[in-house]
C-alpha cells in the first residue's frame, strides 16, 4: 500500500470531507469551546477568511450608513447615544466571541499538526509560530493514533519544528529592526 492509498483509507475511515468557506466559517463560530478535535489547514484558513469577510462587510455597511446619515443630519440625542452604545456592545461581544473561537481553532490546528496545545502560550513570544502551525500538514499519526502506520514521514518532532519558528522570528525581528532603526537613518 502506497502513501496515497493509505491517506485515502484514513480519510474514508475518519469521514473527512472537503471543506468550503461556508462550512469552515460555520464551524469557526459554532465550535468555540471544542478543544479536543482537529482542524485541517483548509478549516483553519477558510475559518479565518470567513470571519474576516464578515468583519469587512460589517465595516463597509457601517461606513455606508455613516455616509447616508451624514454629519449634518447627525444630532446627539438619547436615541443616537443609545443606538451607538448598543452597536458598540454587539461589536465587543462579537469580537470576544471571535477571540475565543480563534483560540479554539488554533488549539484544534495544533492537535491536527500533532503539536502539544500548551505551546499556544508561546504565540505572543515566538513570532511566526502561528504561521508554522497553520502551514503544517495534517499529521497522519495524530489523526489515527491507534493504528500502525506504514509511513510516518509526515510526523516531525517538535524539536525539528520549533527551530523553524524561531528562525522565522529572528528574520522578522531583523526586518523590524531594519525598517524602524536603520531605514530612517538612510
């Protein structure tokens, strides 16, 4: 059995279906407290794209509404202050929900890449770690932990993944220092 046949068998056994933008966005918002399952790369990227599109559409509609109302027709009264407070509360609740959903999605993506979820603590301190995790292929070993795998080449140890993230972080730090310190002096 070659590796492609084995992947197909695993996908059939796990009932893996192709992800689309709508499905991934719905899963992003509904699996907020699901920290045990897995999120494939397409689930991760489509889920993030989905909430980003919702935010862009909301901002475009808010800007259009602001243009329609116009500052000459805008009067501060109890209704406008109440409406602004209500919409601000809705927006804050929405962004809190997105933050919780993003945390859950990142943990599920780490499970899928066969990384320990506790490394999510390093996200703020190791630049580009989230990108390395997001781009990691699905670990067949993580997907079928109880099976004996014929090929485990896709499962790399953390000791080989973390230096890549640190290297990206050093490159990012060099770029930031170059742009903020060196470039203004030229």
